[in-house]
């Protein structure tokens, strides 16, 4: 997979040399190119922003540096044999970045990221490139960052670990929380390793029982507990056909009940917080 990142802070992308993404690069599984947007400015001050039409606070990133940078990035990539680019534009007003979108992006041969600072990029840049390639405007969560660079690191790591041969073990993302079909999208419960006792704290007996059925059941119960506490929206979204008898018992104990349509909703009256 080829990755291009155009940014006014190329040094912010240094973490792409480290850990899983760094190793994928070293092995030739990822071909990463980081570009300085200011290379496509031609005035003394290397200006990339200007005041917004219509007034208001902040600055907007100008069309010309982005247009020239993207034209050259595309030309260089095609010349190097890349094909099928998609533009990934990090923005707090984008669609939520999810595991499903990570899987979709991991199936593309070439991602071009345009992290912005200030109040974002002049709309015409996205409209222009959308006539030539898919454009994904993505947000990594409901909070505001000072710029899109950290989001590029997040998206890149989520995508890179899905590439064939990047994670050592092909099984290792099968039961990720949020992997399609994983525990019906429950969060994963607690995990333990040696020693069996630490500062007076043991580990749940069932994990030492060697009884695989009981262990699987315990893990599922813990996943329900954790999901109910941290992400009740995930349980409400679940297809109730994914719940077995024991799941229903656990949910009921935690204050959840099926509505006539079958989906589970939390009873607000008798819930212990
Ligand atoms: Cl992608 N960019 C910025 N600036 N803020 C964000 C974001 C992206 N996702 C959530 N907040």
C-alpha cells in the first residue's frame, strides 16, 4: 500500500517510523511519502492560509498550495506505478472513522491524507478531487484537535495492522472489539497473565480451570458487563438474534430488557450505577 501525507508539520508524522507501522515500512509492505505543503507556496512568507469569505474567526487553508501539492503527489505516484488513489481528509466534521471504514481503506492500494490546521481547507479543493477519486472526510471522535495530523496517525495504524502479513498472527484481529462479527460487537473484557498472584490480587479461578467452554462463557459475560457500563449504545444496536439464553440472563441482571421489536433497552428505574 502507498501512503502520501501532505502537511505543514512533516515532523509530526515521525511516529510512522516506529513500531508496527515503522516495521511494515521497513519490510516494504507500506510505502510512505510525507510532503511539506509549504513546498508548494511561492511567496516570501510561505503562506498557506487566508481569512474566510463571509467573515468570522480563524483562517482557511488556501486552494493553490493544496491543488499544486495534490497534482504533483498524484503525478509522482502514478509515475511510480501506484493506482486507485483515495483522498482521506481528516476533519471534525467528517463521518466517524470506524473499524468498518478501516477495513474498507485497508483494501485500497493508495491513500493520500490531507491533514489541515486552522479552520480547514477551502471546500473547492475537496470538490475538485472528488471528481477524480473517492474522497473520505473522516473524524476520529467527538472532540476537537488542533489539526488533522494526529488523526492521520490513528487512521494509518488502524489500517496498517489489517494489511496482510503486518500483524504476525493472521488470527490476531479476528476477535478485536468492533471487528465485523466479533462477539456481536461487544467490548473485550479483562485479561491476565503471570504471576498468578500480584500484591495480594489473584486471577479469576475459571481462567485456571482448563475448561474451555466455561472460559469462553466467562469472557462473554465480562464483555457484556464492560459493554453495558461503557458503551450501552452498542448493546442497543445489537441484533438480539446474536444473544443466547445466558446472554439474556446477564443483560436482564444488568437492567436490560427486550422491547417488543426484540432489541434490548436498559430499564432506567432499577439500575445500580
Ligand atoms: Cl480528523 N481533525 C480535527 N482537527 N479534530 C478532530 C478530528 C480530526 N477528529 C476528531 N476531532
